C-alpha cells in the first residue's frame, strides 16, 4: 500500500481528494471548548479574601441565629406531665397543686394565674361495664395567647423508630384495598395479622395497634374560668391537624365488616368489633395519620387539636383527660402542651444556639486572621526567597565534602 501523502503536499489530485476526508473526519471542530482552550479561573486565597469570607459568614450566622433565638423566646407555652395524675392527684372533689417538676412554662409574666399553681384531681367514670380513669387539670394561663394555639401530646421513651415497628403496616390495606389474608400473613404486619377467630386485623401491624388513645376534654373544648366571667368555652378543632397530602395515602376500606376485626388495643373503641355502621374511614382519621408519621427520636410531639382564629384569654382552663394510654409499661412519660406558634414553629432554642456557635467560631477565626495578616507583620506575600530551589542545599548523608 502506498504511503498516505501529507496534507498540503503536491501530488495527484485524485489521491488528495480521496485521502483528505479520511484524515479530517475524526478531527473535532476548532473551537475553544472542543480544543480545550477554555479560559480557567483559580481562586487565590489572599488575606483580604479570607477575611472578607469569614466576615460575611460570621455576620450571616450570628444574624440568623439571633433571629431564631428571638422567635423562640416569643413563643408562649405550658407543658404539664400528667403520667402520675391518677395515682398522685386526690380524688374528687379535692384538688392539689401539680408538682413543679412536672410543669414547664414560658410566659412573659405570671400575673394572677401562676402557671406553676395549676391543679389536678383524679376521678373515675363508668362507661358500660368498664371504669374509666379521668384526670382533671386546671391549667393557669397568665396572659392572652395569640392564634394559632396548638395542643400537642408529648411522649417520652417511645421508640417509633424501632426497625420492626417502622415496617409493621400494609400500605395497600391502608389505601383501602381488600388485601387477602395470605398476603397479610406474608407481610411485615406480623404478628398482628389475624385475630383468634381468623379474621384479618384492620388496620394490621404494630403501628396502628399502638395509636395514642388518651382523650382530652370531650367534647373538644377547654372550659375557661377567670375573674370577668363565671365560665366560658375555648373551642379547638380536630380538623386540619394532619399534614396536607397525607390523606392521599389512606382510603375507605373495601373489606366487608364480617371479614375484619379491630386491632387488640382498639377494644375500647370497638368493644363489639366492626359492623356495617362503624367501619373506620382512615382517610378522615387524622389522629391515626399523625401517629403513622413515625418519629425519628424516642421523645416526640404530635398535634391533637388547634385553634387558628381566636385569642386564648388569660385565665384558668379546665381539661378532662381520659387516661387510656399506659406509658408505665415501657418506663415512659406523657404530657400535654398548649403553645403558640412562631414563624419557625413551636419553641425550640437549639437551632438558634447552633447558628450562634458557628457564627462565633467564624468571628474568632476572622479576628485571628486579621491579627495574623495585618498586625503581626507576617512574611511578604509571594516572597520567592522561600521557594525550595532558593534554599541552601543540605549535605546529603553518606557523601563526604570534597576538598
């Protein structure tokens, strides 16, 4: 085969016409990007740039941290631990002061209604063949609270993040599908899949079975007693307490009442099981939807009710709590919280503290760099005398000096 001619060399025109396309067909276009001639930029960390960066970081973190702390301290709340109410509080009609160790309150002033002088009493009520334990708490609110007013329950030492507990539900069943018994048996709902009569448990699994079932002030309101009125009512709504869109994960069941049974811990709610008139519609059950949003930590809050429109006047509020959820089995505690809401949510000072700490570190580094670069007379920036090839060579070991 004849050697290929160099481009531009003289020769047969036909040969050049044949070889030139073969030579150029894989050559990239002559552009800066394709020929790797793009301009490059490299940040040179000069003293002025470093000081500027840390000054900006310090200002941002300290400013935002101060704002978060301000928002946290504008929140007004009271939390009362009622775990021991039925055992420590006196029976009706007597009241006693709730121990201060079980009250946490943040208000601007105490006034006539000192929150740490809240009282409680234990009482009982017979429903059917069962005796219910009731804890009545008179909560003192020392100042008017602006909406939104939220009412949470707070559980401690309850591990919703346990690996088996987290997976113990069937998503299709919650969505309303009539999942067959074999599929339920093979699912992660075990061991709560069927009752002793062989009926499918609906909803199956450990999560739904353990749903929080204490009730507060039935009907849902808080009775107000203050110096200007003998008695009034502050109503709270149970609607809209779940996150928007969560209801799309639930639906009315397609099971027949004869096919399913309630979870074991729902016995008080359905003492005679399901029938055609009392089948639960999980799409409307916002309590269950909140509970099924599993908490990442063992101490957590869940929203129970709220009022987004009305001011909560200062006064003494009476709350009746039907205590059904036993936290003593796992050495846990339970409390209720009445709180206002800021732009960043309920009271939480830790994000502000974190931002202030990081901002403080940036400020200290900024001051140190200023002193090092501008006041402590450092070496000249870019001094070539410090380059390695400008240094005197050290004698190599093993080599004697020549005369």
